[in-house]
């Protein structure tokens, strides 16, 4: 313990040599730190500060760009919706036009079919009339043959026979019609 008491006052009251060596050591360490450590540490800190500022600036730019892109996306969506509406309207118009054209075409085709059927009916009617004329001519020849065969002497009897044959043919034709 005595020894501690002796050493203690030397630290509290340092000698001139101790002060000199401590000062010299401090200045040497200070010089070495300034020469080798201080500049790199300051440049590292400055570089880090610069990187942080650049990162903050990039974040601000990215935020502004995102806001701009969001606005552009909204505009594109609105434009796409408008185009969709236009396309749908055009599709509806085309559908209505196609339906109208189909109706018109169907009506035209139906009229053509009706006209063809009417023409066919008229042709068949003309053919039936021609056939009827042929039959009447055949009957007339038949009546004439019968008259010639009977050798009737009286004209009244011939007239009565002709009238009778005409009535039969007329009754037969009206039943066929």
C-alpha cells in the first residue's frame, strides 16, 4: 500500500519528463492519425454522406416517376375504356346492319320464290287449258263420228244429239275442275 501512495502523487503531480514524453507521444499519435487515418475517415464519411444524398434524390425521383406513371396508367385505362365503348358501339351497328341485310335478303328471296311459284302455277294453268282444249277437240271429233254413224235423217234429231253430248261434256268438265 505504501507503494501505491508513492506512485499516486507522481500521477497527480507529474514530472517534467513525463509531461514531455506524454506530449511527444500525443503529438506523434495525432500526426499519424491526421496523416493516415483522419483523411480516409473523413473522405469515407463524405462519400457515405454523398451516397445517402444520392439515394434520397433517387428515391424522390422514383417517387415522382411513379406518380407520373400512375397518371399515365390512369390516362391509358380511360383511353382503353373509351376505345372499348367505341368498338362495342360499332359491333352493335354491324350486328344491326347484318340483321337488316339478312331480313332484306330473306324478303327478296321470298319474293323471288313466290314469283317463281306464281309463274309455275301460270304455266301449269296454261298447260291444263291446252289439255282441256285437246280433250274438247277429241270429244268434238267423237260426237261427229257418232253423228255420222247414226245416219240420222232428221236435223232435229241431230241437233238434240249434239246438245245432249255437249251437256255431258260440260257436266264432266265442271266435275273435273
